[in-house]
C-alpha cells in the first residue's frame, strides 16, 4: 500500500522533528529535568493514543518479534491480558479497540503499568516505537490551547517565566494532524489505547485519495 508507506515515511520525519524540539527543551531545562530510565510514573494507567501511534507500535512489535520473539510474546501477552481486563468497562468498542469517550477510561486501571513496560527492568520494550504523548512528556511543551505541559516531577523551583523560556512546540508544522487526516481517509482514524493497539490486528485499507 503506497499511501501507507508514505505515511510511515512521513511519520519518521515527524519523529525526527519532535526529537529535535525536545532535545532543545531538555538542553534548556537542564537539572530541572529529572526524567531517567526506570522512572515509570508516567507509564501507569490507560492513556489515549492515535491510530498513527498504534500503527507505529504494531510495526515496533513486529521488529521486536524478529529480534527477540520471547520478549515480543511477553509484550503481546500483557496487552491481551490488559485488553481483557478493561473490556467490561471500556468506553469504546472492545472488539476493535476504538475509543469513543476519551475522558471515561476506567480509574480502576490507573495503577496498572503500560503493556510495553518491562516489569523487571522498568524500561519500555517498544521505546523506539513509543507514542507521541510518551515522546513529548517530561520537558515543558506548548499544547494546542497555548498552555504549558510538563511532568509534575520536573521543574521544581523553576518560575513560570523560566518554564516559558524552555517551552517548545513539538510539531510546529502540524505534520501529525496531516498524517492523522490521511489515516482517517483510509478508514483507520479514531483513538485507542496501547493495549488494543498491540492486541487487536487492525487492517488499514487503501484510501481513495489522501491528498498526500
């Protein structure tokens, strides 16, 4: 599928841009940033991801399966178990993983780690394929409504003015929006969560015209 290949290529461009923006935020944040490998507070509970994230996660799982089948099987088993546990209270379609009400995810799962998180090492098994929300969490960023977002553990002692000076827009060109629109045109739009992205094999149809 040529359109899908184009989206995946553009997604790599998007991720490179985000990495550059976040590197600048981290440089500016310096010692205010306390995010380190093994710090997993932001890896607990269900959180919303896009179908672009889901596509990337599934590709990452395929890459992991080729390199380390046993590790990939453990990730998929955690995803399947999580999907089964959340299904009775999932505010969406548990068959496809499509999320209908993003503000209604069950609080009962808030202490359950992300399925991509290795419970022994505290590291992400799919780090290279992680969702954009994971990539942008930590350093201070500007959100769509021009407010600031940052990890609550970071920037202790920093003033609002100092945080504003460190803030970056991870995707100033709006490339993610374009790619999500293209996926929507392919019939693969909507939101989901990590467990369903990894546990449900969703087919991405060929679009008639994505405009890309």
